[in-house]
C-alpha cells in the first residue's frame, strides 16, 4: 500500500497500525444508508445497515460487507490478544474485531473512521 494519497493521520493509522482518539474520527454520527470503503483502495468494507452505536467512540459494525472483505490476525501489542482487522485488498489497518457485539453475529468491528470513506446511497 502506498501512502501517496493519504493524509499524515490516515497513513499513521492505515500503515503504522495506530488508533485515532475515541470520538474524534469522522462517521461516528453518520446515519444515512450507504457503504463504507477503504480509504486507500476504495474496497467496500461495511454496509451502513450493519452499523450501530457501541458507545466505544469508534464506528462499530456487527458484520463486514462481504466475508472476504477483511483479513484478521492476532495483535498482542497491549499485553492482550486482540483480533486486528485489515482491508483484505490492500492491507490498510482498520481496527479490531471483538466478540461482544449484538445479534445476529455477536461481533463488534471497532473501526478507525479516519481510514474509511462513506458513499451514501
């Protein structure tokens, strides 16, 4: 993945696997129907119909746009095992997925809004 079209903050998150401050990123309050795509390659990652307010301060979704949209690996950087999520197409870091979400999946995709584009319907 190239950082040539990313802002410094987008590159810090997408390439260096950083995390934006809670309640600071875009899209947290977005309610319109549409699709969230990867900031680096525009791959569809999340449907707005799967978004919910987790209270975490980051956009949260209970499912991915497609089963193969995201890649996962274990992240042990904070002394605990977490499942880190990346765009499967370009490898941009998105956030983490936790098993404390709502039905029907029980998953909470906790995503840095800074690395998402939103395309309203």
